[in-house]
C-alpha cells in the first residue's frame, strides 16, 4: 500500500462501447471472474482513496446496479453526453466535496490488467517529484491511435498530442499516454474550467489540462511502466478475448510459481477470485470460477468446471460440473457428475459416475457411486446408495426432504418417495418404491411378486423376430432334454 493516500480516484466508465456491438454496457463484460469496471474498482481500492467515483453514462442503470453489488461504497456520477475525457472527469468531480485537497487519480473502466502496484508507483512518483500532474506512459511497438508524449528538455512532459492531431513527426513517437493520471486537485479543477473543444474531435480533452498546467509554470511529469499490457484497453470483442487470455496466462503463471501444477495452461482457466493452495494439480480443460477455493493436494480435472465450490485437501474431482457446493477432504467426485447448489460432500465420501445432486448433504464416508439423482436429501455417515436410486423429492407442488441414516444401505433401482425417513442401520431391498419410513435394523421390500406367463410372446407377438428367437430356444431346449414332454403342469411345477 502506498504511504500517500489520494483524495479521490475517478474511474471513467461512461463510454458507449459501440464497437462491442452488445446490449450489455462495455464495462460490464467480464474477464477473469470480474467485470471490466470491477477490475478497475478493485485496483483503485488498493490505494485506499478517501473518495472513489465511477463516472457512468450508457446503460448507467445496469452499471450502477452492478457497482452496488460489488462495492456499495462506490459513488457514481452521470456524464449525460459523451463529450470527451475532460467532460467525464468534470462530471466525476460533482460526486465529491467541493474544495478538497490532495491527489486525484484518474483511470478508466476498460483497462482490466492495470495492477495496484502500478497505480501506487504513479502516486509515489507524483508526490516525490512535486508534480502538478503525472501521467502514466508506456512504450509500444505500434502507437497508432494513442496520444503521444512530447518530452521537454528537463525530462518533464511538454505536452500530449492526440493521434488525429499529431504531425507526421509526432506520430513516430512510441511513448504513449496510457490515459491514467495523478492530478493535484486544485490544478485539475482549474484546468477543467479552462479547456475548450478546439480540436479535431470537437471534444473536451483531459490532456489539455496538462498543457494549461504547464503554461501556468507547473511541472507535468511522467511515470513509465515497462509492462505495456497493463495499459491496454478494451474496445471490441477481439481485444476482450486478447486481454482475457493474457490475464489468464498471468494468473496461471503466478499459481505455478506458488506451487500449483497446471498440466496444460492452454486449456486451463482460473478466475482471479479463485484461491488455490500449493500442491494442487489442475488437469486439462479445467475451469475454476467465482469464489472457488482449493485446498492442498486436491486434484481437479480433466474436463471439469466448478463455480463457487469449496474443495478440501486431497479431494479428487474428475469430469464434473458443479456450483455452490462443498467437497470434503479426501472425497472423490465423478466422472460425469453434476453437483448443483447446496451439495455438501463429507470427508472421504463419494459422488460417482452419472450422479446428480442438489441441496443434498452426504456425510463422511457415505457413497453415492453411480446413476443416481439425490435431491433434497440428508445421507448419513457411511451410508451406501445403490445404482439407479432416485430421491423423488417433488410431488408436483412442493419439494420434500428425505433422510437416510448412518450405515444404511439402499438397494439398486430404488425410488425413495419424499419425505422418506430411513433410520440408522436399515436396508432397502433393490427395486423398492419406498413410501413409508423404515426403522433401525429393518429391511424394506416394496415390489410386486414376479409372475411368468407362458406362451405370451407366441400369442401377442407372433411373426416377430422375438417370437422366432423364442421358438428356436424352445426347440433347442427340447432337443437337449428329449424326455421333456412339454406338459404344462410339469413346466409350472418346475417354475
């Protein structure tokens, strides 16, 4: 954290973003688990400013609602018309008290790779050099479209020329204006009151404040960053994808340096909001989103997408989709499992192949190995749920909860009609449709008695391949047992 706390940070986020070709405001598009403006807010908060203001315009109702969710203390100011960066900052100043003193940091809501350390260094340079204005700069291979930094003989900034206003010689300059500034508050207010629209765009340029300050004999300085990607903005979906990939690359690089194994960085995506401890292994085609946390020793993937999932030590998740769930230490999930919100899996418990869970608690050591739907259920310690079991939790009007006791056993292909209450140490026979409770140590059997009807296929499916197969089998059986007269009474007796 910088020792110099700015008086205010103003984030410009009012642009139309027409090149995005989207009904969603540009600054609400997401990369790395946050909206573009969300990244800007998190970075600005690292400076601990007295006031944090986001200037909104296009789609402001959506942007304001989003800001209220991610940082309720953010103030907003409305730029009614997009008349340039100078007009945007002038609008932003209306949201802070008049006459305040100190540094004002101006940044943008579409520069998601900007790091807190870079802003902190900008503020430190601003105070160290006693500048009235300090601009963040970078050197880029292709400066087309950017404002150029015009240096002065003493190393300060003589001015900034926008690309459309630059001469051919000035366009050869590769040091560009990143659009991020530290202003002395009084200098900023005075300069904004004096700028005009006398330029190629007919807009109020914030950069003209720098020229006014220098004309008044004040020092305008620059702070360069060697990481030019931090200054890259998003104007269209191509740039959005480029910065998303770069942010993810940086995220994975840091994770690997911190002790996480990422088998294939090209197919692994991790949001910045995710927390991963050392000795975790991420296999190919893994995506971790939201508030997901992964404890040491866990192994995730391949082909796994998890959002807001808490994963315990040494857990294993294979080919799974899950959200808003908890997976205990040493537990295993998948392959091909679907964990819906409210799933809680205990220590060394198991959710297996083609299992779907929702609002279900599975205690330590319990197993739901395969082909099961478990919705609105509490499954006790050490219980085993047989293949093909369905927790029928919805009666068409309301959902009901079922309970399976400790170390109970549910036979395959059972249907538990909620609310079902199965006590500790009980058994449910395979194929049971359970509609009543089961006491401790009891076995429940609820299925019809088997009845074989001889000759049914010959009568009801005559002429089919099935009938032919039955005839052939019967003939073969008679040849194998020539003493069998086929007497109906004898066949029934044997059955």
